[in-house]
C-alpha cells in the first residue's frame, strides 16, 4: 500500500508511543488514507505493534520487521507473507523531523531508554 500524507505526528503517553500519517483534504476529511503505528511497553507483548490504516487488510497487531524513516518517507514492513509493506511519502519542516524520528525509533526498538 502506498499513499502521500500531508499531516504527520508523533505522540507519547507514559509507556505508549504512536506515529501517525494522514492525507486530509480539509479538516472535515475523515475518510482519507491514513496510517497509525502504536507500540506499548506497559506489558510484555513480544515486540508487536498495532497498525491501523484506512485499508482493513493492513490493520491489526503485527511484528514490525522494518521501519525506515527519512524526512520525506516511511517504509513499514510487517511480519506476514502478503500485504506486508506500507509506504508513505510526506513533507514536514526539518525542525519537526527529530521528534517524529525519536518516536519511530522507540517503536522499532532502536531506542530503548525513553
């Protein structure tokens, strides 16, 4: 699955972390393409993330095998044989990228001292 997002965000609350990408035509657009990747560290869960998208074929709890983030693209691979790659392109201000990258690194396990 591939789409372009014009809204990118990252959030954390305690042991819960999320990155989100959405294409919104305007404030009332709730049906546009989107991706949320969430991971919690409150309970042991085997490294599984919750992935939610506008396409139900990609929604569920999965082990993320690859999460590559650059200032203009996210590539996410989940551990299953088919329908396992999500690519999102986007544009954000350079100053916003470190916060997004930090949360993505916690989600993929690169950073473990949050």
